[in-house]
C-alpha cells in the first residue's frame, strides 16, 4: 500500500535521513522506533508531504507521490496525526472531526453562501459521522466542548478520530500515546487495533515499547537517520544493534515483559 | 533619503527583534527629532543642543510608549499590538499638532547650500552628512551589540525571551532599552533629515510605512537587511522619480517590496524558517 | 427559543430587528444618517472579519477595495457612461477580480509579512487614485452622481438607512451561512492550524483566496454605498487611515464575532461624532481609546462582554 524507497533528506548540512526504505500493507500495524533524533518524525513529514526528500521516492497504492502536497495526498487516502498536537483548539471536538470529513463533503461555495437545503442535510450527515467517530475512539459526551478545554489524553484520541474522518487507506500515527498514562495507553492500543482490523495500513511512531511490542506486526528501527533493523517484535527485540542503540538492557527487560 | 529609511528600518528592526512588535509609531520618532529641533532652534537654542534635546525627547517618548502602552498589554495578539502602536502614533500626531503647529518646517542645512559635484551628480552637503551620520550610527550600534554585555543581552532577548529571562536577563528593561535606542536612532534621522526634507507634524506616517516596508524587504528582524532595505528603497525612489512621474515615486518603493515578497517570502536577506511539527 | 438564541443566526435576527425598529426611536434624520453610515461601515467590517477573524489572515489594506467600489460609481457614470447601479456591480466585480489576482501570491505570506504586503497593496491603490487625476479627479476627488434605479432617485439619509441596513442584514446572513458550512469550517481550521488542515485535505491556498475575495467584494459594495450616499469621493476613502479604521473596528468589536464587527463599526463611526466636541484633541482621544481598549479588552468588546455574561 505504502512504499518508501531510499529516502534521504537533510537540513542545513545535517543529514536527517539516509537510505530509508520500507513497505506497509493494508491491515498491518507497522511501527517505526528509534532514539530521539533518529529521524522518525522527519520521515513522517516526508511521507505526508510536508517535506520534499532530497533523494528517494514515496509510493502510495502504486502511484509515485514523492513531494506531493499534503492535501493531495489526503485525497489519495493518506492521513496522519501529529507529535505536538495540531488540534483546532478554538473549535469544538465534533467540529474538529467534521473538518476531517472535508474531502467527502460537497464544496460548492455558492450553495454555502446561501445555505441551500443540500448544505443543511450535509451538515447533519457530517455531524452524525463525526459523532460516530468520536464514539469509535472512546470519546463520548464531549462533542460540543471546545477542544481547548479537553484533557490531554482525550486530545490525542480526538486527533485520531479526525484523521480517520478522511477515510484513509494509510494512517500515520506520530506518538499517539505520548504523555498518556497506562489506562489511556491501553485505550489507544485498542483503538489502533480496531483501525488496523478495518483494513487500514497503520504506521506508528512510538517510544512506549510495551505498546509497540504488543500490537505491531512488524517493526522498523532507525538510528541517526539510517535503518538498523526491521522485523517482527521478537526479532527486533533480540537484535544486538537495536539493543545497543536504543533498547538498552532495561528496555530489553521491559519489552520482554510485554505480552505477545 | 535611503539613509533615512535605513535608520527608520533599523530602529524598527531593533524593537521587532526584542519584542515581536511592529512599531508603527517609529516614524513619529523621526518626526519628533525634526520638529523638536526646529522649534528649539527657533526659540534660540543653539543647534547642537537643540538636536540633543530632540533626541532626549524622542527617547522619553519611546520609553513612555513602552511602559504605558506596550508593557501593560502583555501577551496580546500581534494584531492588537499593531493597533496599539498605530493608536499611539495617532496620539502622538495629535499631540504634536497641538504642541507644535500644522505647518511645514525646515532647518538650515548644517554645512551650507552649495552642492558638491561628485562624478557628474550634484550632492547636497547635507545628504553627505546624512549618509555619514547613518553609517556612523549603524557602526556604533553594531559595536554595541556585539561587544558589550548589554548588547548581548539584547541579542539573547531577541532570540528567545523566556530563555533570556531564565538566565537572569531583565527582559523588560532590555525591551525598554530597545525602544529607547530605536527612538534615538529615529530622532537622529529626523534631525539630520530636517534640512533636506520638509518636516511637519504628520511627516511620520509615510516614513514609518516605508521604513517598515524596507525592513521587510531586507528580511524581518535582520538589522543588516534593514539597512540594505532602506538604502534600496531610497535608491529606487530616486531613480524612479527620474523615469516615472514623480508623484508615483512613493509607490515605487511599495511596488518593489510587494514584488520581492511575492518571489521571496522571507525578504532579501531573511532566513527561511522550517516549521517544526 | 433557546435554540434560536444559541444558533448562529441569532445575530441575523437581532440585526434585522434593530434595523427594522431603530427608526422608531431615532429623533431626527441626522441620527438616521449616522445609522446609515454605521451600516455601511459594518458591511465592510463584517467582510473583513471573515478574513481576519475566521480565516485568520491580516489585511491592512482593505480600504483599497473599499476605494475601488467607491471610485467605480464615480468613474463609471462620468467616464464610461454607465448607470450607477451597473457601476456598483462593476466595482464589486473589479474588487473581487483584483483580490483574486493579487490574492494568490500575497496570501502565501504569513504574519507580519502579510500585514505589510496588504498594507503596500492598499497604499498602491490609494496612490493610483490620487495620481490619475484625469480619471479620478486627483487629490480633491470627484463628484458621484446619485443612484437612480428604474427612474427612481435614491437620495437622503432615510433611503440610505434602509438600503444599507437591508444590505447589511443580507450580508450578515450570507456570512453566517458561510461560517456554518464546510467552507466555514475549513476557514476556521486554517486559522487554528494550517498544517493539520492541509493534511486533512483542505486546499488552504484556495480557501484563503476565497475569504480574501469575498471580503474584498463586501468592502467594495460598502465603498460604493458610501460614495453614492455622500455624493463625493476622494482618495482618503482608500487611504491607510481608513484601512486601519476597518481593522480597528474589527478588532475592537471582537475578531471572530460577527456581531462584534458591527459593534466595532458603530463605535468608531459614532465616537468621532462625540469627539468633534474636542476639536483638535480628537486624534488624541481616538489614539488613547484604541490603546486602552486593546490593553484592557484584548479579545474585543463583544467577546469580553459575552464572557462576563455567558457565565450566568
């Protein structure tokens, strides 16, 4: 579904990514891990069209989409969440998700200017969809609360609901459990598995090793912009280079305690 | 004229760097420089003293602007701050129209009226003084900022206000200082320019606008860019006045700026920012 | 009833009521003239609020579009021989077209750069009006023939009160429609996070342009109304000070609040009338008021009031 091929990019003389390639299939949960500064978010930004890579290609559903603008990528079924929440804080929770439905709404501006009945019907439909998605990620009863007033864990899930509203084929989740307590993390874990079960290809960047090891089908390890390993959770856990670069003895112990 | 714009742009950049505020009242400092000098001189005060008085007044007003209008509005949105400085400039103009009067004034040139011929072009001695003065100021400021502790404090505040505060820099004082220095710079410009251009209570507005545009041209927040921008605008105007009708010369500066910004959204010397997501 | 109060259309209904009932309490035609002026400016500010308050883009040159509308109804009949109402439509279209052409490159700029670029645009337009004396009568302006519709001469505060008032109600209604639609949500999203909007499929450039063009058209219509009302147009109407007046009205009243736009317009139209008592001190007080309100009510008057009373 999503393929990257030898991606390379640098900023002001510093090479952030080099020769990174991977492939993700529908319904798969694919995790990208690595120490801070390894280039994970940069990689996401390249794939989601915010950065143009210096070398390499990105393909979506067989089509070369390297450097394509984000809103065009969205049209082709790519969606993402952000490490530092990009929630629309001045809008309500429901409205946030409704914006996600934008691509599936009819955008005839003349109709909008005069609120023809079609617009009213559409608003109602979009609203209903938004409420469904909020329920899907486990957020109920807060539809009309201002996003700025919601707790952090809820905001993380809100962003996921919003990204799902575009009906993506590939979903990039950038540290969806960051700053969440174990209960919130478990809830997000369930949501992610539900999403993958529905056929979406999920690419996950995460530091929470328990979560990663538990739900990922395959894991890709980055260190300083380069791939150092890829494989199943068990394979990666045992990989010497990965342990040295990232997991460390403690991390290895932690990941060994994660249920398989 | 370019040098004057450069000075305005410079003062403007100083304040922007220290406090993220677009100070539309910058032109009023120039106006004060000119008007106070004129009136003081007319009242019999010797010229150098009048000039110093003008600078002092401008600095006082600059500090007043900061403490009365900007500081109390902590954390207001960028647009609010712009409105405040515009309100302040309207206020200052209103006061000026009463304290002074509404007529045009001029000063006798500092070094006589006979133009000096330089390479086929006639230059008024005053123009040379202006250029020289502006250059001197830029040099002094540069030395100040890079070689004194206070100067470095200004740089630090400009880069990251919170961090500067955390290392013990009194950011309030630093910003106030930047206002004072900007005011002084502007006033000097006004004093130097008074003999060449007519000054009046509302001379400030157009100057401020051009100065701001010049600062943008050179890249917001880059002092060297401000100077370059100012000189560029001045030069363009002078050339333009020759080719196009002189009534459009004001337009040229803005037109060029628009075109440059379209092509290079960060200005000529600005740095392209990368948004962290 | 409760639902109506909370509905965004409450503003429209309230406004319609005000427009309809105000003449009953206004003592003289002088006051009707004031009201008409408020409505005219409010129209421009509601448009500007769409751009600044909802889409989050600054424009310090909106008087330029205002001026295009104003000069259209002067130049049209005088030099092109077309009737005033056609000139009005033409002016609005011209403003919209200008906004469309200039909008794409200008809206790529952000923050302060955008502010200065729009400033420059407004100044350039004003300069053209000042200099092209053959067409525009130069710095002294030119007269504007009265509006004649179907042989009916439109003249005087009473008629303009109704024309401006009704246009404002319709304009506000359209604005509310837009905000409550997918386009409106897209604009508000862009204001809060351009990056996220892009990623969700919103064509940010296109929507910013849409807001820009619509606000330009609103301003142009308002400008034309003012010119037709006054019977005279001068370059001041497109000048920097006027652009600032618009922005101040929008911010003072409350960005993002349609009712705020109207309140802001009312404040800045009526205040100088109150201030002429002060003669020369007028500017001082105006400047001081601007500063004080921005310091103490940074979100604007209407949101501040709403916050205080909303708690009850």
